[in-house]
C-alpha cells in the first residue's frame, strides 16, 4: 500500500470538534514528515499542519491554537485533532507523506 488512508471526517456544528486519522504503511511513513492539507470548494489545496518524525510541528496561522497534529510512529498513524471548528474549516482534508503520497481525502463540514 502506497497511499495513506484518512478517516474521521463528518458533519459538525460550529464550535465542535473532530479528530482525523491517517494510516500509512511503514515504507512511506517511517522517517518522513507527515502533513495534513485541506481544499475548500473552489479554492487551492493548502497546508494545515505538518509534523516531523521527532514531533516538531508546524501550523497554518488560521488553525493555530485550535488544531493539533500528532503521530504514533509505532502504529504508522498521524492524527489531526480539530477543536473550536468554524464554518470556514469546511473542506476535504488530505493526508500527505514526505515522499509525496496523498490520501483520498475525507470531508469535513462545519455548519453555522
């Protein structure tokens, strides 16, 4: 398997929380940066958060303080905890490995 697999998307009211998860094979996960991107309707895909193998993180300004990226190197998974969700967070969220492997995406819809 060379494609990460995302899960955890859904519909949530503004102010609510969701947790996204991404699972990948060890060959594309181990030792690589993992990242979450999102693409809103009619807009470009943008970086939301990234995490290095040792746990250093980086966030888009729009999600700082609300989203948290984490990884479990033993399970080859990366998660995105999203709190205080806003309607503008509505998008398809994609997991991406440092090798350029993209997942199929999971839809997050935040209602006002």
